[in-house]
C-alpha cells in the first residue's frame, strides 16, 4: 500500500512543478523520466545493497575521522569549557565547520575540486538535457556552498537571462555544502545524508526542468570559472578558516534567535489555544508527510519537523528531530532525514539574493523577484528526494 501512496506523492510533486511551469510546451519529458529512474536506482543501491552500505561506510568513516581531527583543534582551544562527557552543540557540531572549510580550501588551492566539479558537471549535462553551466553550478554548489558557488561564475552572472539565473539559484538552494555535511552526520544517519546529497542533485534538475524549461544555444553554453586573485597557500588557508568560522558563528546566532522565537511562539499558542505552533504546523504538513510515505499515525509529528525546517532552517529542525526520532519507525526516520538535507527555507531566499546582489546589483533584484518561486521549487526537490527513499526503503 505504501508504494501506491508514494507513487501518488511522486506524481503530485511532478504535477505541482508542472502547474508552476514558465513554459509547459518546452518541457522535455525524456530526461526527466531518465533522472527519476536514476534516483530510484541510486536510492536502492545506497539504502538496500551491500555495495551501497560499503560506499556509505567508507564515506561516513572518512568524515568521522575528519571530525576527530577537527575536535582536536576544538578541544585545544575550548577544552575547559564543556563539562566532562558533555556534547556541546556549538563546540562539536558547529566548530568542525571551520576545519572542513580549511580542507575544502586546500582542495580548491591545488585545483582538485575544480577538476572534479567541471567533469562531473559535463557528464551530468549529457543526462539532464540542460546547459553545461547549470550542471557545473549544481555540482559546485553541493561542494563549496550556496553562496560561494556564485563567486566562481561571477563573470557570467551579469549576462545570464532570468531563466538561467533561476536554475543556478534553484540548484544552490536545493543542496547543501560539503563543509556542513560532517555536522549533519553528528545528528542524522550518515547513509541518509549521503543519499540526500545525490538525490537532491538530480531532483534539482528534474524540478527545474519542469518549472523552468528552456533551450541553451551552443554559443551560450560556456563555463568561465573565476579563480580570483592568486594567493599563497597560507593566505588561502587563513581565508578559508575565517570563512568557516563566520559560517559557524552565523549558524549559531541564527539558532539562538530561531529556537528562542519558536519557543516563544509555542508558549503563546499553548497558552491561548492549548496546542503549540509546531503542533498546528504538524497537522498542516501531515498530508504531505503521508504522501511522502510516512504512516498516518506518525505524519503529524513528521509534518511538524518538516514545517520547522521550512520556517526556520534545517539545523533547528534536526535538533527537534533528534529529540523524537526514537518514536519514529525506521522508514519514517529515513524519509524525514532525507527531507531535512537541503537549504530550502525562507532564510535562504535572503541569503541567495544577498550573494548575487553582492556580485551584481541588477541580477540580485531579479533573484529577489522570483524568491518565493525559488523556495517553492527547492521544497519540491526535498519532497521528491524523500518520496524516492520512501519507495525504495
């Protein structure tokens, strides 16, 4: 029965994307079908096979080892602050972002990441039927982050038409940065984090191909990666370390504000209506959770976590999820976990607009005008990835 419900949910996601399409006549259905099949195959391989288990174990073990190294630096600086055996969120979830940012900087400096990004992007462009720039951008966003990715193509941003700019921004919002993946793995099962990374990559192309279909002429399909000013190794390393620290501080400050505000709103709703604000949102999002494959008796709690991610951000939602995940079935935990792995939330609209506007004022204003549609599409990507996991689980 759950297969039938998930398939209905899959068709509904595609329909909702079709309803919002800029040009329904230009939609290419063949690449979309191919990418959905690829998602199903990837989901099955990663979640249900020994090969996938081996790959994820290697990936998770690598990140676990990197987190150990990151904690060496954290303990050296903050060793006396945390109580013995305590797991302080800021120290052991956010601080590793600094170390991961340094690793990414080193791989960028020695041209390892640009090589990987470019050629994976070229391969994907053969599958998704979209431009090489769009494919490059999607892979780059998944590695360097939704803000930094625009810097790498800043020479082209001013010349991009609205429809191509939408696709670039949509892929940035639909994924997450590799520098934060390790932090996610401290709260969620690594196999679901890895699955979400790959599924969201293809899901972003699927939804964008429906909402925003277009043809890219050969002479327009050029990738000009901006490398920036030549830096020495230690100049680069210092810059990436500081960038990682800024991200950690920004995420921490956002959590202080969002968690406090949600607690305040929950208190007001409990006092007036006898039910928390998140409880109400849970009922609103329960049908969506149900169509994703969550059993109805768990749909309200799952819907509450989903809504928290959309209204606040994925970290706030993960903190709530960790508290109640033992009450979920394994299948529901998998579906919700995959849904949480993306930057699809209201705050990301402002983040992306600010990143583009910082590089090109006019194009930043263009992005601001389709900001809600951007979030709509990125949210559909999260739902689609969760449905795929629900089908293959």
